[in-house]
């Protein structure tokens, strides 16, 4: 028997065949006695296996697995989720976007200085940069930058946890 037939028989027994596959297999079983016997054998095996009680692992096994977990976790190499260079870029982007939002919300007209002061001129130029940009673009950019900063914070937390975990002693 071919492995494809064996796989198809198990799919048929488990009820995972498409209607077309099931119909084709049933027609083949009517013509091929060996295929029908293989199906019957698998049905008996499946029935026998389903009647067996499930074994539970011993408490000793469970404790041994739980005791080994910290050593396995220490072997996992945590790599930065985001490279430091990208964090710098997105940090600068976040700062720029926050400044842009503040400039848009406050507007250069709300600065109580003479229009000839350098700060008022700088605020006016800064606001003009972002005047044509819709708010949702600014907020989306800020959300992306803040999300990346959050990923950086999570990565830092994982590295601190990894550093605090006790090292395995080799004897």
C-alpha cells in the first residue's frame, strides 16, 4: 500500500476528507479488497486506541521537568527585537512628531511674543512644516515610534531577567 493511501485512510477515519476524497476512496474500496482490509484494520486500531485510558505523568516526572525549566530558559539567547540604530531613528522621529503635534495644537499665533522675536519666527517656521499634514499621519507616526520604544523596553526587561537568573554550576 502506498503512503498516500495510508494517509487518505486515516483522514477518512478521522472525518477530515473532503466529500470528493471520501467518495473516491469509497469507490476504490468497493473495487480493491486489500484497500478495504487496510481500512478495516485501521478502524479496529483506532477504536482500540480510543478505548485505552490516558496515562498521566508521575509527579516525579513533572517535578523533574519543572526543575529543569530555569536552566533551559537561561540557554535561550535573547536578541534585541529592534536594532539600537533603529531605536535612535524612531526616538528622534517620536520627538519630532511630538514637537510637531505640540506646534500644531498650540500654533504660532498663541505665542505671546513680538512677531520679530527669533523664537516666534522659529515657531512659525516649525508650524508651517506640518500645517499641510493631517493629524492622523502625525499620530500614526508617533504611535509607531512609541511602539518601537515599547519593544525596546520589553527587550531591556528580558535582558535584565536573563542577567538576574542564577547561572548553572558545573562541577
